[in-house]
C-alpha cells in the first residue's frame, strides 16, 4: 500500500494507470503477435493491444468528469468498429480473427478496470486470458484424444456438481441427524473430482512416461487399482518384477498425502496429528521404491487401466459406503468405545480408505478426539496395505510378492507401533 502511494505521488495517478494499462496490453499483444507469426495472419498484435488498453482506461477515466454513459457508448462503438472490420474481411479470415476480437474487447474492459483502481484484478485477469490464448495448440491436442465416454463423464460430473448438488437440502435427517444430503453430495463431488483429475493426469502425462510417474498419478485415483494391474503384469513378465513392485509401492506412498489432503479438507486441525506418521510411512515407501529402481532394466508396460473417469454408479456406491461407515463409526463409538472405532476402520480399510478418513475427520470435530481419529485413520491404511499385499502375493510373481511383503510389512509394523505409542 505504501509502495503504491509512493509511485502514485511520483508519476501521478493518471500516468500510473496508463503504465499499468500498457503492461496489460503488452501481455496480451505479445501472445497475439507471436500467434500471428505462426499463422501468418491476424488483425492485431503487439502495438494494437496496448493502445486498446490505454483507450479503455482513458475513456473510463473521463466518465468521472462527464457521464458513465461515455464508457458504455465507447465500448459499444469499439465493438461496432471490430464488427465492421470483420464484415469487410473474407469469411475464412473472420473465423480466424474471432478469438483476437474477443481478446481486444477484453483488453478494453481491463483498461477500464484499471481506471477504477482494480489493478491486481485486471493484471490477474490478463494473465488468465493470455494463458488460455497460448494453450490453443495444447487444447486441440487434448480434445482430439478425448473419447466420447470421457466427454460424457465430464458432462455427468458437471451436472452432478453444478446442477444437482446446489439443490440438495442442507438439513439433518435420520437417526441422530447423521444424514445430510448436501454434505454427502459434497463429499461425493470432492472424491469424484480428485479421481477425475487423476484419471486425466495418468492419460495425458503418466501413461507411457515411465512406471514411477504413471504409478504416482495412478495412486491419486486408486493405489489398489495400480497394485492389481502391476501385480498381474509382473506374473506375465517376471524379469520386470522389481520395477512393477516399485510402481505398486510408490502408488501406495501417494495414498498417505492424498488421505491427509482429504482429512484436511474436512478438519484442518487433524493434519497436525497425521503429518508425522503419514510422513514416516511415505518415506518408507519412497526409500523402498528407490532401492528397487534400476535404469538398466528393460522398459515395462506402464499403462494402467483405470476404467471410466466418472462412473455414476461407482459414485453412488461410494456415497452408500460413506453413509454405512458414518453410522458404523457413530454406533461403534457409542456401544464399544475406542475399540469399536478401530474395528470399523479395519473393516472399512478393506474396501475404501477415503470414506473412513472423511468420517473420522468429521468425527474429530467434536471434542478432543483428534489423536484418536488420526490413529483410527492409520489403522484403516494398515488394513488397506494388507489388501494390496494379498493382491501382490496372489496375483503377482513370486519376486513381487516377496518384495511387496518386505516393503508393506515394514509399513504395517511401523504404523502398528505408532498407534500403540500414540494411544
């Protein structure tokens, strides 16, 4: 604030606005000029955009002396001017310049925002716009590789998140008021969104880019799915058992920060209790992964079949699992105390760690239960480790079963002893 006042006193408020508008115009104009060089076509570039930004700023500044209608008329006249230019061009050139026209209109508006002293907002908006403009080639590449199933999955997710979720009643229902439709829907959307992002990261970044990166991104969705896929492949190609084992282990390492993020979203205080144990367990998995990776090994198949990015039926199943665990946590604690919570965690961990993590994070909001909740979450991860250990042992090669047994056995022992110490 003090720096802004000093600059304002040095150059004056009008010149300061002109300089900021100039900067915004240069940001957008530079990208459009570069695009013109590649396409060898275009109607505006490095000079036009700064002028338009300064024009928008100047006209908006004059409204303080005259009338607000001056800005409205000025913007309308500018849009009309662009329309007349486009009608004078060939149809093909018009289509190619459409994005640039919208960028020019946005630049005019951003200049007027500077006049209202929305400096940071205007610059931030300019950066977002230039990012969208510069990613044209990347967007086309991504869209050309999207299947109809993935497109429908995105549409379904948008419908659930934007059209259905906002209209769910935010009220308590059922025994002990445990059921809140809006809350349950929000949890389903959050978990589905994380899975959705993970799916496309695997598809466009991880797949065929190396087993470690692919396994890490796959772990964002389901470390169990990674274990299932890679264990099977290790049996088909025993000579690659070490690399596939490394992929299974590192995918499980991602489970801990992923669950920590979920817990933090629903109770940020619990992260203080999960940071140390989850950090230790993650380090164990990472060290085991590094020990198993060797550059001279043959390159394995890294593709992971993760199914539909958003299966509505699976999302509903997760919601049902979450509700069941929600009731299990409540009644286990009510009738059996702490031991009941651990039993619930061990059973829940066999199927899904997300639901029990969210349930315990919310459970710890009431009273001094953070330490207990964190220990129960760790117990669920131990249970889940047993599941992946079983998958690796029965579906993988003998070497894979042995290596995963050593790595996950260490994680299970350390987690178990941490629970004993913490409680």
